[in-house]
């Protein structure tokens, strides 16, 4: 009897997500197009990765409250000479579901933004380079979680010459002033 019950639970765990997908309610996380990041050699520039989870679904935050849950993570693979630093995730919302008792989930839903800094070393070559990456996540609705997925992302970084160093424009009023 216990074996039959376990088999039924496993069967439902596999079929329910498939049935939901067949009804057209597939969870998705989309990444908005990222504009070209322009930065001078030896400087840094802001990066914003805007994401949208479709209505009726949520994804775990980057720091879920349960270690068994898969966090949402932005992975970026910059080319040599470009560094991505200080990645910051937004504050998550705490979601209470009826079947969870007093426990809550740390999630993102709707629109959210992950920010970072693009740093360009002084010796970086001039020109445009492509940064590729992905967002890894697991989407859920109020009844079930779906298999983990990833969404690709890419953007360009344009490295330009640094601003010219300012030279002093001070001219003494009198040659006798020191």
C-alpha cells in the first residue's frame, strides 16, 4: 500500500507540471534587452538586468529561506579585460502559502532588477565586446514547482578612451603672487 502511494505521488509530481504546461500556463522568466554599456578605460559603469516573471508564478530569490530550494542566480561571462563586480539582487518578498503552515518563501515575482558594476582596466583594448550569461531559476506557482531552467542574456560593452586629464587654467593676476 505504501509503495502504491509513493508511486502515485511521484506520478502526480511528474504529470502535474506537464498538465499545467499543456494548458498554456507555462512559467517563464524573461530578460529585457540590455543597452550597450559604455565605459572609459580605468573606469566603471552601472549595469541593470531587468527581469519579468509571468503572472501567476514566482521564482525563488537569490537567498531562499530553505537550503533545498534553488536560488535565482545571474551568471555573467565577460571577455578578458572586462570585470563584473558588486552584483546586487533586490529585496525579496516573503510569500506565505496555505500548505506551508507558518513557513514563508523568499521570492521574486513580476518585475525585478539585478544590478552590478562593469569595470574596465586602464589597459583594456578600445572597442566593443560582447558579454554573455544566463539567469538560472526555478519557477513555481501556488501549488507546485517546475523543473529548473535558464534564460540566456547578452549585452555589449563599449570601451572608449578616458576623459582627458584637466590641466590647470589658473593664471596669476600678478607675477609677484606666489
